[in-house]
C-alpha cells in the first residue's frame, strides 16, 4: 500500500520549519497473518514471495519541503 509520510522539519533552503513529505510503502501484516491462520498455512505459499518482494520495495523517497520542493 502506498502512503505519504509527513513531518515538520527545518528546511535549509527556506530557513524555516516547514512540513516535509515523502512517499512510502507499507505492508498489511495483520491481513497476511489472518489469511495464514484461516487457510491453515496454505496462504504462506503466496505470502512469503509477496512479503519478500514488499520488504525489498519498502524504500521510501527522500523528504521534500512542501513550500520550496527541495
């Protein structure tokens, strides 16, 4: 699932504390656990490759100032 993180940080370009945003990816761990329990572990055949792929792609983008974009 794609998400957007936001945080108030000091922007060196603007010289002020501004809201900074970045793109992120999250995994719904509860859903995977639930499906694994309900299907008596059969879901793990699908879940393990999916989760390994997701863990490799959880890289988040760099923080960007919402005022100046740097």
